[in-house]
């Protein structure tokens, strides 16, 4: 039985639940918005860590789960868990929701079944240059990057590379923009905080969703520097499925494996000379946009990966 | 002058102080620098990552390099963001703290032969696991673990295991994530709980660079336990690890907890750290980390 955890109406989770229903794979849904009906116990035992979930009255031993797909939102943003939110006027209920969801995080890290993805495996994405060092070791080219609070060093980097972009160093989502003396942070402003700049890599974006050992790649055609925000800039984006060169596919799988991710969104760019750059690996990819635009069967792959052996063949 | 050894962490960290004293006593020619988190936030940074690897120039306000290609590092940084960027607006401050943490993660990612407690995906100074992750890691490393359980609601505890706490168990709030605060006691019947068995005897084995240092008074502790503690440290990528084991009656020793940033360490471990730093000095020339000569900017 698969456990889906998060907000069931959220795109990626909704698509996976639809796939499980369509493929006839037994599953349970843990709706974070109904966390007051959730209870969890973890315990040590001779055969490892076990436990039980109580979900809307049903009791589920941990060993009955064949896999978990989690898309948890931060507890602090749930209306039910906020002191000023609706639905939880009783502070003790609110505290229990916080405790149950915190324990759910714990369970995701220690559950004996496959989990997409364990929270502990997501840490590399909190630092893009940290992750870039792992990406480089996996065999991909990474863009020349400078993180500095020295205006002279930044200007020298710009002169050397001609076209550069800037973006956040951390996992905080930022829109990738090209820097020029007339747009972007002014050099003197860098003194307040080291900022990340990268040589602009020309080419075509390719998004690869790795599920276990399988790659689902989509080629993205866009005039925007950051295709995710093309519409905002009055530009367009189109996608189509792509078969990756075998070596690139192998690297994507190995990289996801190195990062401890059973499911990953790998951002690649193929240059006109055929070199493959990797920008980052998203450990909780919002794949629904890519599935809907390209037709790739990513949600089916997630569900098959997590299904019990007995259901997998039938699915 | 680029330091031979860089000690990172609080000036009040007893382990850093002890290591610095030991290094000072063993060599009068070593250049040892100490930097706190605040010093790093105020430094001048040029951190480069590219297809050739990573390299960094980091200098203090006086222009002195903090770390060079041959600098051995002992990293005991705890990320305490409240100390940083205090003059920014609240929105800018939160962003700046996340960004600076990300920069430190990358800078301290390696090379691991020159940096004790290199940053990992889970922690700025080595692996930072939570109690249940430690229990899982210990079992995977072949250690038996002490009886323990955690639940989100005491009403389920009664339902699941008869009446209340299991025999021999005591409350262990640290097993309940995010709940070591007074709110615990205000939860009434539905409060979360954590409990673990109480051992008759407890020992702590310290592992430094793969070498286990059992306490001198524990001659009766099987050597296989030291090996298992070493395996645990290796499996989680910890350069330093304090492993707590308990004995229950006549049963075997069982894993209870581990700490990769123990606040205190025994003399054997301090010596082990100093030895490793001294060995590293000069051995890091193949490292990717390089720094320009002083005053080159």
C-alpha cells in the first residue's frame, strides 16, 4: 500500500493519486489539512524501527506500507496550525497537529519502505554551490560561478564571461536574471551580502525527472533566461519529450542516487557544441507542470516505483 | 600570513580551546587562527565553483587570509543566525541568513582530508541527525538499540500498549521532534510522548577519525562495541562522534544516542584531533581549495 502525504489537491500529489486509482494500486492519503485526525507512533524493535499510523480512524502498521510519496507543506503555513488560523481554536489541538506533522517528518526519514523523498536527503538543495560540487563529481559540467561581496571581483567576472546571471545561493526561490551595469544589483550593494553570479550558458534547457532508475526528459524551448517565468516577461515556453543520450541518462540516475533521492528533477542545459551542463537537482520536483506540458507519464512512474511487488506487475 | 590551522567556532567552545592549547604546547612555529561565525559574516569573500572544482579567497577586515591551500581546519561552527546581519530589515535579514548559510556550506564542503567536520547536506559541521535517524543509523551499523518509542498522542499509547508507559521506561522529550518546550505539558490527554528504557550502566565511546576512544574505566566493555561505534561514525560520515551505550541487566550493550558535536571530549580524543590537524598541515597541497597570497587584492 502506498501512502500519499501532503495536500491532495496540490498538482503533483493529485496526479500521483489519480495514477494510483487508475492503475488499481492500493493507497492511503494523509491530508495535512486534516492532521488533527493523524496519530503516529514509532518504536524500536529487534528488526528495526517500526510503528503505526492512525489515519482518520484506520490503524496502519508501518510495515504494511510499500512506499511513501510526500509533498508536505511547511506546517507553519497550514491554517489549522496557525495561532491566527481558522479551524483550530483550541491551542492544545494546534500543538498536537504540530507534533503529529513533526513526527510524520521523522517517520519519512526512518520508514523501512522507499520514500520519495526522505527529508534528510533534501539538504543539499539548501546550497546551490554545495550541490554543484556534488554535480561536478557526477560528471556534469557546471557553470562558472562566483559568490562574492567584492564589487571589483564581480566586475572582473562579468568582463571575463561577457554575459552573466545572478540568482540566490540558498534554496530560497529566485528568478534567474541576466546582470548588466544597467540591470541587477549595483556592485556597491554587494558589500552587504555575498551574491551569486554565473557565466551565462547558452543552449537548450532539458528537465529530467529521475524516478528510481528511469529518466523522463523534456526539452524546453523558451526565449526567457528563466523559462519558469517566461509568461511574466511576455515570452513563451514549449516542451516536448526527449530521449537522452545514454551516458547523460546514466549520470542523472547516478547523481540522484548520490544525493539519496529516489525522485529528482534535474535541470540540464545542452550547449550548441553538445556539452551537457547541470544547474541543480530539485529534491521535491513540482513535476505536474512538466507532465501536463510534455505528456510524460511521471506520476505513473512514481506510483509504480512505490507499489507493492504484487501490484507492480499488474500496473 | 596564511594560517597553518584554522579553528572555527565559538571562543567559548571547550573542545576548540583544548585543541588550541594542545597544539600550542606541541609546536611553537605553527600559525593558528580562530574565527567565529560573526568573523566569517564580516569577511571578504570570493568563492568560485566551476568545472575545475571550488576555490575560495576569504579575508578578514584587515585583509589577512583566513584559509589557504595548506590550512588544516577544525570546524565546530554552530549556525546561530540571530548573531548575523542584525542591521538589516527583517525580510532582508532572513534572506541574508539563508544565503550566508548556503555559502558556508559550500566553503566547508571540503576537501575532507583538510577539514575535520566538513559540511554535509544535513549540517554545517558534519552530519546533524535527529534522535530517530541516529537510532536507524545505529541499527544499520549493526548496533542493538535501546527500547524507545515516540508517539503523537498519549491516548494512542494506552490503546497500543496497555496502560501507559512500558515498564522500565522514562520520559525522553528529546525523542519528540520540536516538542521540548512547556507546550508539552499543556497538551492534556492528547499530548505527544517520548520514552526510553533506563539502563543500569552507561558508557560513552568517542570516535575521532575512525579511531575509537572508550573511557579508561570501561575495561569490561567488549572491543566489538568500539568497532561498531567506529562503523557508525563512518556510515554517517562523522569525523568526531560521541556514542552513548547502555547496558540493561545482563543483556548486551545497546545504542542510546550519538552526538557529532559533543560539548566536551576526553584527552584521548583531543589528542587524536590535534594529531590529525598536525598531520594535515602540509598534506593538503592537492586540495582544490586555494587562496591568493596575502595582499594580492
